[in-house]
C-alpha cells in the first residue's frame, strides 16, 4: 500500500516537473522578449482645436522642450475628469506665474473610451491651447499601463508625471515629488523616479475598508514582495514622476498593459538599479473605481507571478540597447 502511494507521488512529481519544463519551453519560444508597441496611425496625432488641424505628436526620443509633462490615463472618465483637470490646470498655471521658466503640458489619454471623455478633454484643449493641453485618443482600449505608456512616448517634458483621472491625489503634492526627484536626479539625463505613496495611510484605510479588501491588500503586498518589488511599500499609487532618461528606459521596456504595469516598471527599475524615492502624498478615495475587488486582484496576482516567471526564464528581457540620449 505504502509502496503504491510512494509510486503515485513519484509519478505526480514527475508530471509536475515535466509540466513546469514544458511551460518554460513554451514561454521561451512563444514570447517576444521585447514589447511590441502597437500604435495605430490615428493615434499618432492630436487635434489643435484652434486651427482644426491634426498635428503629429513628438517622440520621447526627441530632446525635451519643456519642464513637466502630465499624463492622465482616462477610461470612460467623463464624470470624474473635470474636477481633476480643473485642480491640475489651476495648480500648473499658478506655478508658472510664480516661476516663469516653469513650462508644462497635460496629455489626456482616452483609453478607447465609449463615453464623452474625449469631448470633455478637448474642451480643455480649446480653453488652454494645444501647446499646454493635448488629447491622445486611443482607438482601442489597452489598459492603464498601455495608455500611460503611449502618453509618455508622446511627451515633451524633462520630467514626466502620470496622474489618475479621478483626482485621488492632491495635485499640489507634485511639488514634493519634484523636490525628491531633483535631489535624486538634478538633470533630465540622469535616472530617477519619485513614487507617490499611500503607505502612511495604511492604518487609516484598514479602519474604513471591508475585511475582504484588507485581506486582499495584504495578500497583494506579500505577492509583490515575493515576486517583484522589495524596496517600495506602495507600488500602486497613480502618481509617479520620472526623469526623461528613466521614462525612455522603462516605457520602452514595459510589457504589461493592465493594472500590474506599475509593478513591472518598479521591478525593472530595481533591476536597472535606478534611484527611487517614495514620497507620502495626500489621497482621497474617489467613488467610481472600476477595479472589482476580487477579480482584478486575482488577475493582478497571476500577472505578478507571470512577470517574475517570464523574466526568470529569460522570455522577457530588458530592452538593453537604449538609444543615444539627445
Ligand atoms: N478601469 C480602467 N481604468 C483605466 C483603463 N485605462 C486607463 N484607466 C485609468 O486608470 C486610472 C485608475 O483607475 P481607477 O478606476 O480610479 O482605479 P483605482 O483608483 O486604482 O481603483 C484612471 O485614471 C482610469 O481612467 C482601463 O482600461 N480600465
Ligand atoms: Mg482611483
């Protein structure tokens, strides 16, 4: 009886090893090591509402021509977007009045929205002008990571920030991120990331969250720690600031287009040993999140494991040959 049981265990072990081996072979041969960044022709242009002309976006590979680019990924955000944009544009206008050499642009990336997100955003472009405010309309939904990436690849700033469309972060906290970034990287050619963080709010959020969400949150943090990122406490905050040099490296190497993209970015940053600093930001939970607690977290868990596995076996690689910096 015992011998039979042992034999069965042996078979099972053998099968598991074989399955793992086959998975690795399939991953190695079926996965492209570098991301294939898809961008349709219509997605290469923005509309200038004054002249009603479409103009080609510049490239992240070009030299920078202004101080800050703000990328706002927006998927069906007609309701939540105006409050965020009002706060952001008022802050930036005031800042550039106080510091005349502070120049900026905002790029709203509609991620294949089916509501009025694009027309809401275009109104801001009309009011502020297409030099300060551009709309990138993706014809197909990519997921937050894909939308942020295409916005970054179209931006002109020496520093590039991405910020969620719901205005959950107080936009004025950009100043804190900028201060942290300039002490890590005084110039845009240097590497650095300032990461908005809600880690200091964890105890408070546990008090207001349901038990299930708290368990999922801890489970997620543990998975992130095991599989990907160890030096950052809050990987998911939608408020991160990069130097142009770092944005070039990371967004050209990014594979994940869905929610786990932040984790891949920070995983890459750790591997490339880029300087990072986590900065506490003010945060308000805004109604209308489209993340369903259970399924999105399950999907993120799987994505995390797959990020780890693909880089481990070499199916994904870091885009090593970086273009010459202008
Ligand atoms: N749900 C969702 N949000 C997206 C997508 N692409 C971009 N986003 C943007 O990602 C940001 C974060 O979304 P939100 O629903 O507030 O998620 P949460 O704050 O992490 O719970 C918002 O700016 C969304 O508009 C997408 O495909 N789905
Ligand atoms: Mg949100």
